[in-house]
């Protein structure tokens, strides 16, 4: 076995640390090349002790970590209660990165390298970061979520603790890593070409006011879909315009923010240029779970690191564990670990974005199913 995941729900940090380190030693032995720690807020104040002990007792060569409001281990999601989860792997050489400002990834990274990024949402411009990711690199990660203001989150890089910025781990191409980003929406109505837009305003779609197009979709929907349209309306921006048809994974999902009824324009959480293709989307628990199941069913993997939105879990599904169980059952591995995030980073098509409401993951030793 190359990877292992350990969980402790003990509220005492020392006891929890002993449990997770002991489990890793039992399962894959000492000196893993890479270790990643996800800790809930009650353990965050002792981040330095956590880093020091993992280095000294486990002998992890490279360690990064983040605090989070909730964490994932195997098929469990520990929501807003004490939890410590440690992922470790004998990966071969990995590299610690310190992207102190967006756009500062090293130029000498091997093509095909995958980067795991953990960042503080109050002090690090993740939107700027994703705009400057060099071609040939894949980045998956999330924004720390245990704090509600600057200075409250904790990031771990070996034995050093940060309260701002970002930490990262560069993973080699030989690990067979694949990214997965599930945005949890399904298209509704037809796709339209943007014929007029300004900044974040969709002014006309297919030559008619955008709001008129939306009204047509609402009027044609059945009662259950109308409820979704009032509660979970989003817009999907096609990423690859060369395709003839579009499915759920072909869109970048952004929120619908409001309507200018006097002009018929719709405000969205991004810019859709003239000539681009968009389609309205709905999100609910059923659509989110179906989308994740469809994507994960394509793969089998040895392990997975998962970064899911704070708005998922029991808030979306009415129970905890829905995302974690899907990864475990579809990938046929229990070596799944992760955290709930204040924003998730991952690629759609050939570009990277900062997302909300996604379940984004790195799949290790991934192979196509069937």
C-alpha cells in the first residue's frame, strides 16, 4: 500500500495526534515522502506541535496542512466538530512551494506536475493566482475555512505555521494523478449565444433580452423545476467553444446575481463576452450528487484528496457524508481525505478557476473504469 488516511475525533490535540500518527505507521510505515494534515479549528492553535510531531515521529519529508471548519476522512465528513485527518503517501520526491504572491510558481517545474495549493482566503488573491498558472501544470486545492477573519486560519508547511498567504506541494507526473471538478449543476433550457454584454451584465441572448429568454425557460418548466429556478439558478459559460454539444462538465458555473427589469439584463458572477455560449443551470442536492457520481464513475484510484465547498455536506444534502461516500464507492478506495473550503481551485477544460459549491479532487493512481 502506497497511501494511507488516518482520522481522530478526539478533542484533545495530543491524543488525536497520537492516534493519526500511529495509524499511518501501522499501515504504510515511517518516512512518507508527502503528508497532508487537515485540522478543525479547535486543533489549529497547536499547529506548531502538530507539525513538529509529525516530522519527528512519523518522519514525513514534506508536510503541508490547513485548518477547516469540517474535514473528510474515508467515507465520513466530520462537520463542525473536533477532527484531525492525516493523509500520507510514499510518492517519491515531492517539493514544497511557497507561492508568496499570485503568479510566483517556479518556472522550472516539470511539465505534467500537479500542485496541491492551500491558501488563506483573507490574505491571498486566489483569483489572480489561477489566472497565472503556467501551461502544463495542474492545480487543485482549497481555501482555509476555520476562521472568519484575517489571521484566524492556520496553514502548515513542515514545522512552520502561517496565518496568511498560501502553501503548496508539487507532485510528480509519475503518480498517475488526475483532477476532478464536480460543479453540481445540470443545464436547463437551451444554450444561447451572447449577443450583447457589458462587464458582468448579460444584456441579450440570441438577439433578445436575456431576461426574456429566462422567462421562456421558467414558463416551460414543470412545477418542480420552477422551484429550483427560484432557489438555485446559475449560469453556465461554455469553456470550449469548439464542441458541437455541451454537457454539465463543459460549463464554468457562475451565480445569477440579479435582474435589471427595465433593460432585461441579467447580472452574473463573471463576464460572458459577445459570441460566447451560455446556458442556464439549476443546482440542488439531486443534481449535485448525480454530477459527482457521473464523474467519479469514470475512474478507479488508489487514493483521493477532496476539497468540497462549505455549502455542501449536510447543508446541501440534508446529511453528512454524501460526497465522501461517493468518492469511496466509485473509486473503490477508502484512502480519501480532505476538507470543506471557502473556495475550491481546479481546472475546467484547459483553464483553472476559483469555484464555489464544487467538489474538487486529486485522484492518485487513477485508471479509467471499465
